[in-house]
C-alpha cells in the first residue's frame, strides 16, 4: 500500500473538521436534505425535487451489501460483479462456474432465479425524531432509555408496515441526533441476466485493488420480476451514449456503508489503539487460513474464493483507515476541531448545561467497550456470528424461538415483525451449503476464541466440549441437519419445544453459549451504544447550534447523494489523468506477462481487433464514496448513467475519517465501455439495446 500523504491529510482535515460549512466536493448527503446551495454555487446546477425523487426511486439497495440502479423500463438492475459474486457462487456448481466463466442470458427464459437476493427501493422518508425522543425519558437510566427507544422504534416500524405494506426501517442519523423512517419497496424475485468473467471484472486482482489507473469491467446485471413478469419500472435511469467528459459535474447515488467522521477524539483513539489492531490481527489470520483452504483443491478454491477476496478487500481498506488514525496530523486537527466546539459550548451557560458532558460520556462508553471488546470478538460480536451458514441458522433458530414469545418492542432488533419477511427470506434460502467450507469457517472461529480467551475459559470449554477446534467443528457440522432448508423450517415451526428437545449439535452448542452472549450484548447496548447515542445526540445539537443544520451525517448503508467532477489528481510527482481505455488494458497485461491476475481472458484476446481501443474504460471523479457504494450509478446532470462505481483510489481509504478533494477519487466503469463490451466481446446486442433504449 502506498503511504497516504500526511501533509495533505493535515491541510484538508483543517478545512473539513474546523469549518463544517466550507467544504469542497464533500459529503454523503441525505436525499431529504440535499446540498442544493453548494452545488448551485459551485456548478450552477439546481437540484430539483423532481430530479431527486426520480433518482431516489431508480436506485436500489442489494442484500449482499452493495448498491445498484434500475436501468431499463423492464426492471434491469445494474451493479458490480463483486456485489453479485456471492450470488454467482451460489448459482455455480463444479460443472458450471459463473465466477470463472461468466453468465450470459440471451432471453428472459434464460435468466436464472436467485435463491436469496433481496432488492429494496427507497420510496419515502419521514423524520420521526420528535416521536422517538418523546418516548425516551430524559431522567431515566441508560438501560431504561435504551428499552424505551427500542420499543418506540419497533412501534413506528410496525405501524408503518401495517399502514403502507412497505418494508419500514427507522435509521439512526448523526449517531443519535436524528431518526428518519425509511420505507422501501421490497423485491424477492430477482434473476441473473449477465456477468462477465472474473479475470476481466477483477483484472489486476489484489495488487491493483484500490489503485488507479484501472482496467476492470466490474459490472453485473440482474432483473427484478413482479408477478412472474419483468418489473414495469415506474422509475429508471436512462443511459448516456456519450459518457462523461473531463471536469464534468457528476453524481454518485448509492448506499455508503459506514463512516466515522463525526466521532470524537477519544472515540478515534479507541479505534486506533484498541479496536482496529485487534481487527487487523484477526483479518490477517483469516486471510492466511482461507488461502490455505483454497490451495487444497480446485473445488475448495471455487467455493471459498469469494470469502477470500472479501477478507483481502476489507484488510486492505482497514489498513488505510488505520494509517489515517495513526497520523498525528489528522488526530491533532480532529482534536482542534473538537476543542473549538467545546469552547463554544462552555461559553454558553445553557449549552453547557444541556450538552457539556457529551464528550466525557463518549469516553466512558469507550472504556466499557474496551472491557468488552475481546470477549465480544471471541463470540463474533453481539450477534454471535461465529462463522458459516449453518451456525448462523442455528443461532437464528434458537433466538427466534425465544424472541417470538416476547412483545415486538422487547425483541432483539433483527427479530422484529417489520423485518420478518427479510429475515425468513434469508433463513430459508435454498442456496447450496458446502460442509467442507462450513467446517473451515467454524474451526477458524473456534481457534480464534481459544486464542482470545484461553483454553481454560468457561465459554471455550463449553464450545469445544473436550475436543480440538477442528475436530469439534467437524463433529458439529457433519452431525447437523441444518444444511437442509426443510429441517430449518420444521424447527422454526416447532418453536421453543423444538429447540429444547433438539438433538442437533449446532443447536445444542448455540444454546450453551447464548446466555453469555446475550448478557454481553445487553451490557454493550445499555452501557456503550445507549450512552453513545445520548452523547452524540448532544454533540449533534451543539454542532447544529454553532454551524447550522446544513451538514451531512455519517454513512449508515442508506441512500445518499455525493457530487463532484471528473478529474485526475497528483501522485508521485505527476498528474494522473482521469480516464483509461481498452488499449491500456492490453498494455497492462503485456507489461505484467499476461499472467494472473493480469491475464486478459481469451474472449477479450479474440475480440481485440474488433474493439475500438480508444473506448474509455475506467475513470475517476472527486465524488465522496465509501464501502457500500459499490454498484452505485455515476450519473450526469440529466440523471443519465455515465459510469458504475466499483472502487476508490488508495488515497481514498482514509475516507472513513475525512475527505480530501485533492487526492480522494471514486473509480467508475465507463458507460461506453460497458456497451462496447456487451456488443463486441459478448455479442449481447439485445441487452445493449435494452440498456441504451434502442428498440423501445
């Protein structure tokens, strides 16, 4: 990984953190609170309510953890290959490897149903902050506040679902400063339409990941069906035949996952000194374990490669974030910004009374979090995600039986009624389960538990039952029937009696660990999460009072709008130009000996003489993105697709903490490259015509 320029971080951090109102092309903005004034002032473009509504209802959130957009009136959805790769793996077999060879449906009849892919379209947004806050007694204890808040959130979601029939989620914004109710149109019937080969979708592999120039066709197409027919989309994005130009205003509309830009200095210190070092150690370990597993056979490589890429990608991304946290200049600027705000609060008696203790409360929360972190990590987090589909099913079945007996407001959030359809859709997925990979995942989790807690720890003794981690994992996975969806449904239908009488070893193991994990989660939610929400709500109020409410919240994997310009950036003493082309792909392959991961697929070698090698392939823009934005459309003023987000450059990895317009860049596949590839390389004229609108 290239070093991130400290001076650049310091300079931009000063701008970003000290002056919230004076930003460059920065921000992951709410659609109901867009940066209208900033865009008008800098680019002379007016964001109208009609433009925003159309774009909002053309974008989708994908259950695999990415973004996408509807790009035809027939429900065609565009996203990244790496967003769709989980589904490609589930649809593949030893005889047909859709990751390696790609998939190409030539007609509706050839489009393949996806077993558990859910797509959501954000339909409405409602601010429910006042209702939530009224339900939480200010004088109550943290535990009582947390309970009251959870009950009210569940009540709001349940009422919304009943009244509208739309999937309803209350989203926490500004880390507790605001609460918005998001209602989604939800689609379960999704079918695979097209995916290129991995060698062109992820050309350059891990060495080129988070780098630029890039030469990736990281695209994938699905289709939403409704009533057994392709969705007649009310809103969809039209395609730009001409693509983007240098310095053109563009927008990215997608679902960034998580940022920590509003965190206090103490919170960032906890991340730097405690949280991230532990996470990084675990990720390096897991990456080596998966590489070893994949090396045992071609089939093991096929079934584990997606997990391996995922851990590589996360490790590289978090290495960049940790580098930012370890930069004294960035941390000093963060402290300076915080000090400025705290002085303003202290100077106003009413502000000091209302908000003055917020920062010390965050510190107190992180002290408790430090106490809990190792133990929570050993259990795979508050949700007890020890590893694998089968263990996850066992945990969900055990907890479902307990939670279903409670009132909706008393349940753990993931088991609430408003989430029931999505929860059951995942739990009863018919996607293939590979016992060898399940053993590998659970064994790795048990090994980590022993490493973190020690062999004599009661939880470890309980989990291992006198056996070595791998032996225990073999016993649990091979002896369980939960790979069978019918068994999962039967156990769920049997409720608490079916759980208590079950002889399934995975269910028995989960029951033995569930009590402690629930207790850890309860303490975390009441002493860390509830305290942080209360404290950050005060900090948000202080920022609004001092700087105004024209600010964007941290990312929450909900729909956001980013804006910027197509432009290059300085690196290594030279200016990186914003576009690559097909000619550069072949040159890069030749430079690296045309061997994996720089090997051009045979199909692309055969098509080279037919391709327009000057076709723009990938490009960069100053749009502010983060993980979760993968698959987001890059659009122009007319709301037309000019690109498809798939990555950021290496300098953007610190974007979880701050934004630097000089260096941070979002990387897109060019709209022209996608159409040229569909027509010339893959012979998919029908799909290309649907996308660009020919014949409609």
